[in-house]
């Protein structure tokens, strides 16, 4: 849970301030928020938690991540808003790096919650349908749904008609983010297998959510 929340907060606090652009083989120019390089790892952790411990325990971790994000956003807002000392000349750079607007912060929280809960729900249901087989199909399949929801919500909510990202560039940025996130999940699949196998053996746990209440608005495990 600590690793999950750390990756989540860092990728949302550090990554959104920079829009990167690279030339990729076949697909051409990719424009994306730099945080996409690390944010998908939180979905890898979410997959592992749901696979081993079940949806209800993963739900607690998702809410812990939400609390961490909310506090980080509040802390950034307060610190950026404090009047700088006259001799400190870095306020402008500090505002660019950490001064996310309320709209971007709210969009991040909404997209995170919807995406993570969609990911966990799909994985838990697929585990029952596949009788615990084909882990790769469950992790990648649930990530496609979860990251799809996240990207579709975050970019329009955060950047539409703001001038930060031109409206005509939003679809390409969203697509690049989505493809990159899925690619990270695929690359990490061998690591996911190793960690899931190790945790199941160490914890003697392999939970199936056959009788789980899937409401996201609960902390009951």
C-alpha cells in the first residue's frame, strides 16, 4: 500500500507539469504527460492487490491513494499560495511545477477513483470467470478498462478549453497516454506473475470475490 500511494502521489504531483514529445517507430510522434511513465505502475500494484487479497481489501488501498492525492493537492496549493520572500526569485517556476489548478486536481481525483475501481472490479470478475487461470489476460484486460476510463475522464475534465493543451491535440495526447499505459502493463507482466506467485505462497491467500459487495463506498474488508 505504501509503494502504491508513493507512486501514485509522485506521478500525479511531478508528472503533469511536463508535456513530453518523442518520435516512435511505426506510430510516429507521441505527445504525452511525463507522469505516464510511472503512473501505470500503480495499476500493476492494484492488479496484484486485487488478485491476491480481493476487491474489498484493494478498495481500502484505493481510498488510501485518494486521501494521499487529496492531501498532496492541498499541500501544494497552500505552499504555492504563500507569499514568497522578496529575495526568492523562483515563485514563477514553482507555480508552473506545482501550481495545479483546482480543475486539474479535481480531474485527477475523479479519474483516479473511477479508473482504479473499474480496474479492480473487472479483474475480480474476470478471476471468477476464468477460475483463476490466465492471469495475463485479467491484468491486461482490466488495465485496458481502467486506464481507458482514467484517460477519457482526466484530459477533457482537466484541459478542455483551458489553452494548456489545444483542443485539437487532446485526442492524440489521450491516445498516446492510453497506449503507453497499456504497454507498461504488458512489459511488467512477468514481474506481476512473480510477485503474485510469491505473495500467494507467503500469505497463503488467493481470494475469489464470489460474495463481495462491490460498492466503492465502503472500507469494509
